[in-house]
C-alpha cells in the first residue's frame, strides 16, 4: 500500500510543540493541513508559529519564498473538530491520558470517511488500548514522532493488536514520503526507543549509587569514550527528572516489575526535592549563574613504560597497538588471551568482572582493567580500574602508558563492567530482547536508537563489532557479580552466540 497522496488532507489535533511540528512536516511535504486544538486560539497561534519558523528558513536561504507562500495557502487552523471531516489522515498529539484519547477517537470515527487513517502520537500508552473501543480499530496506528518533529528523522509506526497490516504499511510509506526514517514496532511498553534506552540512564544511576565516580566523570566517559552526544546525567537533567522517572516507572510497572527496569532511588529523591534538571535550575548539576564548572576527574599519569608485550589478540581494542607505537612505545607480540603487559603490570579490556575478581581468578596480580570505547583508534579518554591486590603504582603506570598513546584516563572504583562496556552491553541486550519478543527487527532497533536518540552506533551493530561472545560474557559476569536477574542475557543473544551468528549478517 503506497503513501497517502499529497492531495489528501492531514489533520493534526493538539497545537503544542509536538503537534505544530507534525503539522509543519505534513505541510512541507505538500499536504493541505488542518491544525486543531481544544483551547481557544491555540490552533491559530500554532499556525502562526509554524509560519514564523518557516520564515526564518527563508531568511537563511533554506526554503524558497514561493514554497512558503504555497505552505501558507495549504495550512490553516480549524475552529471545530467537525472541520476535520475531510481529512484522509488524522494525527492526535494531545495529553497522555487513555480516556481522553479514547473519547477523541470515538468522536473522530463518526466524523471522518471510512477509509481515513487515525493515528496517535502517544509515546507511552498502548495503541491496542486506545483503539479498543472503536468500531473499526484496525484503522488506528501509532505514529510516534520525536521532538522536534521537523528535525528528527525517526517515526515509530506502532501496530496495536487490531491495527491492519495495510494501515501500518500506508503510514510507513507516508512517513518515508515525508522524508522520515520510519520503523515498524509492535505496541508494547516503551515501543522501541523508550524501552531500549532505559539502560543508558539505569546503568549511569547504578554506577553513581555504587560510588564508581562523580557525575561529571561518568558523563565525560560516555561522551568521550562512548561517543554519545550527552552523558546520562546531563541528558536526564535536560529531559527533566520528573519526566524521565515517570517513563521509567511506567515501563517498570507495565513489565510487571521486571528488575531490568527498576527505577532509581537517587532519581526519586531528586524528583521529591524538586531538583528536576535544567528547567528547575538544579538536577545532578547546578545551573545557577556562577555555578562551578562540571569538570571530569583525570588521573595524573606516571611515567610511560618504554616497552609493552601484547599477549594474544586485543579484539576491538586492537587499534591501541598502533597508538602505542606512535607514542614511542616498543611493542612485542606473543601468545595469550588479549593482555597488555608492561613492567609487571597487566592491562586488559573489561569482561564484566571486577578487576579484583579477575586478578584472583586468573592469577594476574597487578591487574588494571580498561573500559570499552566506540573507536579505540581515536578515543580521547578511557576509564581504568585497578584490582585491590595491585600496588598503588599499577594504575599510574597504566595511565602513563595510555597517555603515551594520547589517551587521558579517569579512575573508577572497581565496579564490574566499568562504565561504557556495561552500558553498551545492556543496551544491546535490551535491543536483542525487543527483537526476540517480536517488537521489531534488528535493523529497526539500530535505526530507532540512532535516529530517535542520536546514539553513535546502533546497539546491535555495536554488539556485532565487539563480538557477541564477548558481550554475552560481560552480561553473564555482571549477572554473577550482582546475583541479579537484571543482567540476564537475552535468549536471542545467547542463541546467536551458540550458532556463531551476528545480528547483521
């Protein structure tokens, strides 16, 4: 089934930021657009706001004056719901309340043509539940845009239990025609993005609760080593802790208190205190004028060893070898399990165990673990953690060695999996479970997380790059270390490892 023809009228209900943004997208795609809001004057203000936004694009040379004139002629405010009757597609972007949405769609069903498509922009309510009271529930689908809708490419096309395949296909094709990157998803709590993203916040909060490091250091590691646009704490401050905590709590309840989605007591306390982030002036960070800068802790390195021995392949960390050579370090090679040995100190990429446990189990003594990076060839920072058996100078030697390779280091307490590795492993695991449960495809997970929340790499493609056996080992070691079901590996991930498959073959 093809896209909605541009001659078809698109109606958008709700003239707030999201509704106006969706209306702008449809109007720029060539459709006649009706914008309606129950609040007096809101729809007209929404239309004028869209035209002002587009006017700025004209001023910047990104939109032609004739195109703006055409859009002005196609876009208008509707004074009543009844004026939406000619629409071939109606998208609601109103309050997140099931009863209010059901009442709205019941009224719309009696107004629009039998072949008109009804769509909800809900981010958290079951599409199945919204459609349940309709006479023809098959024509309602989720059309979940991300803010700001004109700029963000991703749209989650969500099918409820009754949504017809033809309607979902037409919505998907329409989104593509509008220049978006749509992905199909089944109506489950959080859909794709709000579900798969939970570990990004959860692991950061857990690391903070365990005293791994301060928020500025953890944020820097996820940004600089992990390649994420924002660290988890600055991102939660931007979203608002009331919003982020409510979404986490909603997903936790919807999954019958699955420990994987357990909300954080730390965030609950911030909400209780009114420390909601940027919008309240204080969250994890203080946003008051003159507040101290948010500076990550960086280890003062010791002298760099003149030579290192690489025992076995380093896997995803292999690019470190050339960086060490470029820094003047003599490198030799031999057999082994992926270790870097320098002056009696052993460095290894974390495998999900604490350095203390791994030093004891593998009889390594002076062991320092380093964290995952998105790209070891260019990362400016890495996290380190030393085994308790190691002498105090071991981590300084490791920091000196990495400084020779052009890498700053931050010390974490000896937490299993460090920061980036455990976060990426959990993101990949949640993505794998979404695929395993039929919510979406592996490709959709990666498109959604890159397009919806700007991840530097799709979690499943990232897991493929690390190596699925290595990711599974990290998760199994985390589960053993904590003794919690929270870190249980997805059955699909485990099957792929046993079958020697990847998510993207």
